[in-house]
């Protein structure tokens, strides 16, 4: 784990300012300067290719529940959650101190724990059904989390241009009250990205869809309740990214139930330890390690 005492002067100067934090709180997104070295990212890409071949070099629980794809020539979109627990090169990227330092600064929290990571690779495609990751909010997948201050880093593992199907974030959407119309877009199953924008236009909500076109070594951060998604990759290159989901220090597990009265279990609950009440422990250091800690 890391804290401000371990950052170099030039790294401290790259952290978000108070003005940046206020803007993030208003907009729901933030783009960092160049803070991750090419060597770290290139090694992570090599680790990703090894993972796609089914090769692990870290001891970790079997990934049952969360997505964990292997490469196939028929797949356009690959999604591997908890890749950092499976490959050391990806863990080295997740644990870069500046990443968790920026997350802690934006969330105004003294501690950051990992919640999950997701290695995403999007190959060129002309089929919307295969290449689109529909609009969604991260928190919609985490109903058992108590915090609404969680956030996600999106790390570009190459220069990411508009034709590569980058992530789009809908500015200010983390402030919206979710009516039944909006709730249908909280999970990524709606592949037609225009449907949400049509809904927003008819509802009268003011919105701006922001493409996250960033350079290799940069990151974007978005609030857990911000709507985001991505279109197909229309370039000639694959587009790889690593999303890192962070818990702020106040987040904890609480049981939630569906309309039938059954307790909702998310994928991460299946691989972490249980607490003294028999519930998933979102402080499990083997699955949700502390990345940033100002208390030490």
C-alpha cells in the first residue's frame, strides 16, 4: 500500500488540484496527465496476451462468477475481471502509486481498496451487437455496496482515438435521479447507444456525452453512478484498456434482496472470504487489498 510520503515531488505536482476535484464532483469524470510509464503498460499488455492464452503466474482463487474470457477468433470483445490477481504484470499496473493517489484525492478519502479490475480488449468490428459495450453505471452492478463515493479508473494501454470505440461518459449523470426509464439503461445489455440519448432528449434532461480519447499512459476516472459505455472499434487496431474499480474507506457490504426476496449475490461475493456474520467481506485483503492508506 502507498501514501503521500512515498510520492516524489513531481508526482505530487501531478495530483488533482482542489479545482480539479470540484470539477470532477460536478462532471463525474476526470482525465489525468501522463503518469504511467510505457514499460509498465507494455509489460501489462504482454501479461494480458499470456492471460488470453490461459496462462497465470499468480496464485489466486478460481474466477467463478466474474467474466474471465480466453482469446477466440470469433470474439470481438474480451473481458477478464480480476486480471491483476492472475498476472503479475497487470498487478504491477494496478498497484502504480499514482493511480490510487489520484483516486483517493478525487474521492476525498484517506484509504483506497481495490474492488475489482477488468481487462477489456476490443477488436475491430462492423457488427454493433458484438462490438458495443452498452450504457451502464458501475454502481448498478454493486447493489450490495454501501458507498456512493466509489470510482473507476480507465487506463489506456495504447493511444486511444475516436475510431477505436473509446469509452464515453455522460457528464453530470451521476447526479440524476433514476426513474424507471433510466433504470433500463443501468446495465450494459442495451447495445443501441442512441436509445439512451433519444430518451434523454425526450425527457428534457440536459446532457453531454464525452468521448475519452487519451494517450497511452493517461487515465480517466469516473464516478460509480456516472453513465458510460463504448461503441464499436472501427480502426484497424485492437483497443485494450484496464478498468480499475476502487472502494473508498467507508464502503462495506450490506445485504440486498430482489423482488422475490432472494439475497442478491454479485460475482465478487463468490470469491472473497466471509465476515463474522457469514456475509461477503469487502475488506478481504486477498481479493480487495488496500492500495492507498494515509493512516500509515
